C-alpha cells in the first residue's frame, strides 16, 4: 500500500539521519585527540608534528561539515535511490578513511594494515555514504580490538563485484548474535555492561548503505578470535 511505502521511506530516512548523527562522533573524537596532543610541550616544539595535527583537525572539520550537509539533504529528500551517483574508486576511499583513523589507532597502540588488491575498484554511488560505511567498520574494529587492535582491510574482485573485508583481532561475536549485529540498536555483549558500546547503529547503517548501492554486508566471526566484516558492492558496468 501507499501508506506502507511511505512508512518504509520514512523509516529509512530516520535511520540514516540517526546513523549519520552517530557517525559525527568519530571525527569529533579525532579532533579531541589532536587538540590534546597539541597541548603536549614536546609536540609544541616540533613544527612538523604541529602541522600534522593541524591538518588532521582541518580534514576532520571538513568531514563534519559534509556529514551535516548530508543529514540535511536526507531530511529534504529521503528517497531509496542514490540522487546523484558518481564514479568512486573504493581503494582510494579506503586509503583516505584509514588515514583518518590512524590517530585513534595509535592512541590504542594499534595499527591499520591495507591490502588493497582489487584491480577493478570502480563503482557508481554516493561517496559520503560509502566513506562513512567503511569508517564505521574501522571504528568498530578499533573499539573491539582490545589494547592493541590490529585492523586489516583487504579488497578483491569477485565476478562483477568488489569485496571489502575489514578484519579485527577483537573479542569476536557469538554465533547466536551474528545474525543480529546488523539490527538497529543491537549491541554485542562484551560480558561487562560498562564496556558495551559501538556496533548498534553503526552496523545497521552499513547494511543500509550496502543495500542502497545494490550490495550486501556479512560477518564471519569466532568468539574470542576476532571478526571479519565483508562488504560486497557491484562494480560499475
């Protein structure tokens, strides 16, 4: 019915807006870390480091502006199709997004490893949403990676698709929970109620972005042995 279709569009729009608002927290946290670093006396004497952190603040500030603009656009339109799809080279997007997470990874004595092997990485889509989806996957991998998180991101081609895998060395997800992780507001139980964070909105948003682009998201995980999230997107014809 028309009412049901309107409800579906309304729910999708609301979900995107909620998720985008949630996504703004990542650049805000990075800016906060950079500001703290700039207060360090040893860094204040190092012009190269000052320049690096100022660039991080500037880039993340630009990202927040884009996110806010995208939220406003979604409020105005809220359709199920990409309004103005553009050509996107996924490998380049991953490189840029990973660079934005280097500081939070370093803060946890972790690292982000890139193995971008896909020879064909061209898709048509919404660059901001794709970047945010990958950012969400990296953010979750860092959150659940323990004291020394290692996040390995790979790309490879399969038939007419590009497969993006984000692997972490974190707590893993119980089999019983794996089909729920993409549900709205679901939280992975870490065994400590004060430590339950992340996942929830982020992965539900990734699922919507994947489907928005005609793709899919899946997870392979073993409890206490990390997780791999697999984002599959169709290549541009």
